[in-house]
C-alpha cells in the first residue's frame, strides 16, 4: 500500500483489516486539503494507520489512532514512525474504541476519521460518544466510512451531515459540529 509521496506502508496479512481504498482516501484528502496542516487528527478503528499516516504526511500536528488488535497497533506505530517528524506527533491506543473514546473526553480534534468493520455494531455507539464527549472541534469535520448495504447514516446532535459521497461499495458521510 502506498500513500502521499509514494511512501510504502505495511499492512496486516489476510483479511483481518480492510484498508481504505486509494480512491476514497484521495477523495477525502482532496476535500480536506486545506484543513490538514496543523490539525489534530483522530483515527478511530485505525487498521494499518494509512489515513493517519496520510494526514501526518500532509502536515497534521498530531495523530491519535485507536485500534482493538495488538498486531495492528504495532503496524500503525511502525507506519506512523516512518512519516512523523517526531514521536510526539502521534499516539496509538489499544483497546475497545467505545472505552478508549470515553477516555479522550476533554480533548477535541479538527479531523476525525472513523472506519469500523462494515458489519459491526459500532457506528451509532461511537457517533454518540463522539457527540456527547464533544470530541469534534466546532470548526472540525468527521468522516465515516461505510458500506451502504450494512449501515445508513443518522445524524446525532450536535453532529449534522455536511456531505455524503459514494465510491462503488464504499461511502463517506461527513459530519460537522452544528452551532
């Protein structure tokens, strides 16, 4: 797998992790191109860390990744070490995302990327935690990757939809913090 600047990233063998397709990753970073520099990035269900690595390559100040699988956390760390200017620019947290998100209460992120396993039951609970813990900065935006066969996006106050795009079997629902 390659990201911005033709950098090669490690991935997990097999199908235990489904990396974000290159065209979806490119589309999202095109939408957010002027918003990445110096942003605080949260990668929920980080997988191999490709989205956070891309954000770091494009100038994100901090990337925080949440991932359940220990081996995946090690790969995220390796991938982010390759692209970060310093180890202080990133943090990888292992654990159930619902619990680790609650521990982030009090912090706010400018950009949040959420890409759970498509058939999981994580969508609504995670969005509710992001909303109630106020993890999305008022001027921030969150993107949720999903397969429309398995989930239909629903707004949760104070999060409201700003745009939605579909790329084959993969869709993105972007949400902003309503005022």
